[in-house]
């Protein structure tokens, strides 16, 4: 397993950081962890979550935020993005005792644990913004595809108390694709000097601006459609 992991990391790092639109190379991950957001690509799923949080009308600054999951693709970079947006971030994982306690304190909850309905509706703080990144397929003969997708949050119960919540499917997934397309276009523009001066791959700033989760118009429209607001 260690060999496979090393080979995978090595293969990823062969890619130029300026073309790493998924934000997975050590260079981009390291710059994100240091808060050097002007010089890195950030992973598309957590960046998309930041867009959805903004579209929900929630301000991260000064808020209690709980991230459930610590994967290199979602959980860890999600923590970093929220931290550099000035949130007070708690990261929970499979070894965290009393998960419900931490979630109950959170104004914003982002869940990427990969376990069906891990987060119970009764744990959600009234009015909290809940972003569910989970995709858990189960056989279902009533579906045309033969498969039903479940999130990591107990959706039916959580939506009764949450201020805003993303559905599964149709929530975080499409936003992830939109951010991937944005990063790809940004990378191409940078590489060809379109609209800005060209730069050396390793010595000049990489794509993205300080607010990597700022919302372009087309993403704002997507976010409005994707995020299910719950009006009291």
C-alpha cells in the first residue's frame, strides 16, 4: 500500500502546478496550507463548497465551522479554505468521540465522510448551513439507474432545522464540475498570457485570486439553483 501511495503521489507531482486544475500536487497543497491563495489552485469540491456557503448568505468570518472528514481531496483542503476565510474550524473524523457534540456547536457544517447519513438531523444547530459532499450508492430497483444515492447527512430530518442545505444528488457535484471548468479556463489564460502577462510556471503566481471562492456570475446562478434554501 505504501508503494502504491508513493507512486500515486509521484505521478501527480509530475504535473506542472500551473496545470494542476484539481489542486492535488504538493506545490498547490502546500501553498494552500500556508494561506498562499494567490499562488495556487485549490481542489474543486471544497472550493465549490465555499461558493455554496457564500450563496447561502453565510459569512465564514468569526463563525464556528465543523468539517467532518479529513481526506486530501476534500476534508483537509476544506479546513484550510475555511481557516483562511477566518472561520473557527473544527475538523472531525473517524476517531472523533461524540461527533454530535461538535456538530451542534457549528454555524456551518461541511460533511465529506463517505458514510450514509452519518450526521443526524438532531445534531444540526437551528439555522446552520449544511453542505453535504457525500455520495453513497445503494441498489434500488425503483430507480431507472438501479441505484439510489445517499448523502452523509440525514437530509429529511436536517432540512427541518437547517437554514440552508444541499441535496444529494444535485448539490455539491455540479458545483465541483463548474469549478473544474473555471480552473481549466484560468490555467489556459495564464499559460497563453490572455488578459494578463505570461509567467514562469514555478516562479510566478499560479492561477486564482485571494478569494478563491469568490463567485463569478455563472457560478452564482448555478449556486442559486443548486442550493436549497429553507425559508422559515
